[in-house]
């Protein structure tokens, strides 16, 4: 067996980032992707003389190693991963691999919903205060790439459950736990407990003065309070309880080291209760770095949220079109539906992940006037909501979805793409679904005009 050989499974951002970092640390690197590698990443591997294969895995090239870095999109149940585990090969995530080469400060964020918004907010507030920060993980560039570049002092890292699964020594200096609700259960044997344990891995290896910020409002996190390491610095936030951060008459109140601090509702630019929680989590982290209230209030109006998350597209004949393609689970849709007072024409559907729609049934009954199912198999959605929504249509194209929704809508209504499902039945990812929907809406506007 060749010493210091490493195999990278998957040649997306995390895989290529890990390959470059490995090469810089004198590993002999081989990258293997079961599909076709994106042209830009293929060119990057060629430019750096990194060996790779695509459109399939070759056992003989992969299993003669002691270390495999697996991209988060690859399940542990994949045949090549199972063979590696059976041979005793260490299989880790790109996040874990990158951590082994850095001692920069890490702020790590996870949750079933809101983690990207919260990650972007923390980065925005820290940058406004003059800190040298970088976005990594599930948003921005891979952590490995940032470790290789070695430019930022603080790494703000969004972590999915898949990334957390492959961790051994990784430790956050500050961890943010937003919520734990059912998601990706297809990757966890339809066992919510396995998924929840995956999310809780974010606190592994934390100790001493490390800070954990978590949501007191979340039922699952409340259940697990006894499992939290007692020696950590704990900060909680809540919509309905007075704690370290809470809401009062729409203002955000923080119990800081300088006493009670208020961020007035006029400074808040994100709508919906879920975003109040994201804001409280992010501001709590900023306050831990002594970012002033004045800086926070000045920075919030310039914050730009991610595309595909309650993203206003345009208005057609008084109807608002909103792209929430990133809402790939039921909890995200719960927050999206709760963000609007107007009647909603709801576009949902895609690849079901073991969804339980009962938690949004009352909201759908109260707010949704019509529904358009966008997916190959819409039977579960139609069956569940047929008694709650009078008008339900289905299609497999975003163009028809936009047109059907507009036909149902009246002036002052909202057409909301908030799928509750993964996108892989019809699209490469949720971002492509969102972009194609936006394009369809803009074309519809021109057609109507």
C-alpha cells in the first residue's frame, strides 16, 4: 500500500477543494466521481496534475489507500463506500479533513432550516465589524479551499447533517444549533433519531470556553438539553420566552455583557418568525465578538439573503411571485406559509424525502387557495391535500407551473414556490429549480404585458 495516498470520492466543490489541500500537504491524490465532472472542476484537476476518473468508480484505484474523503452527497450505503469500510479504510468528510490542517477560529452553524441565512448573517455582521472572515462549508467555497488559501482569521462554516456524519476530531469554537426537524430521512433509514444524532454531532469535542448558541423554541433541542456538555458557555434564544435573546413587541432584546441591548424592529429586514430566530442566533454570535449594537443596526439593512429563500421575483397584475426553492422540507414550508398574510397559490412537489405533511395541514387550510404540484410523482401531495385545497393541478415543467399558478391567482395574492421536496426528479439541484422558475415568471410577465 502506498504511504500517504488519499482518495477523494466526488469531484464537486468539496471534493476538488480536498484534493488541492491534500496535494499541498504531500499526499498522492486520486479523485473518483461516479458521474460526469463539471467542466470547471475537471479543468482545475488537470491544471494541478491531479489524477481522476469520472462516470464510475474503479475498485482497484480506490481501495488501495488508508484514507478516503467522501463528498457529502455520497451516501454511506453506496457500494464503494461499503467496500472501503469493510476493508477498514478510514472514510471522513471534507470538513474533517480540512480541520486537520487548520487552527483558525471556526464558527459552525447547523439546523434543519435557516442555517444558510444565519451563516450569511453572521458573516455579514462580522465583516461589518472589521473581522477577517470567510464563508465555507455548505455555502461559499469548501472549507478545504479556505484552509489552503489561509487568508481568513475566522471561518464561518455552514454544516449539513451529511457533513457532520464524517467528522472525528473537528471542533467548533462557536456552534449554532437552530432546530432539528425531520429532513433527509431517506439517508437515515427513515429513523428521525439517527438524523437528530447527526445534527447533535456539531457539539462533539467542544469544551471549556467554547460557546453553544441554541434555539430554546425547538422541541427537539429542548428534549436534548440534558445531553449538552455542562462546561460549555450556553446562550439561548426564543420567540416566546425571556432568555438570553428574545422578542418583545417586534424588537429583539439581548442580555449582553453590557446589560440589556435592543435591536429595534425597524432595523430588521427579514420577514417571518423563523427569520427572527435566525437574526437572534446571528446577533448573539456577533455580540460574543463584541460587535456593537450600532454596527449591527447599521449593517442589517445592507444584508442580502441567499437566492431561492423567500426571494421576491416580480409582480404581475398585482400578484407577487416568490421563489423559495431552497425549502426542501416541510418545516421550511411551514415558515414560508407563515410569512404571508395574503392568500397563497402554493407550488410544491419534487422528490419526497419521507415527508410528514400533517404539521402544515392547518396552515394550508388557512392560507392556500390553490395548489400546483411540480414533480414526476405527485400522488402523496395530492392525496394528502385533496380535502384541504379545492383547486389542485400538476405539471412537470416550471413554465406550466407558473402559468397554472397565475391562472388561480388574483390581485394581492402570492404565488409561492416552496416545494417541501428535493429537486432531483426534474432538476440538478434546488438552485437550478429556482433559477428556471424565475426565468419562467419573467417570461410570463412579458407574455402578459
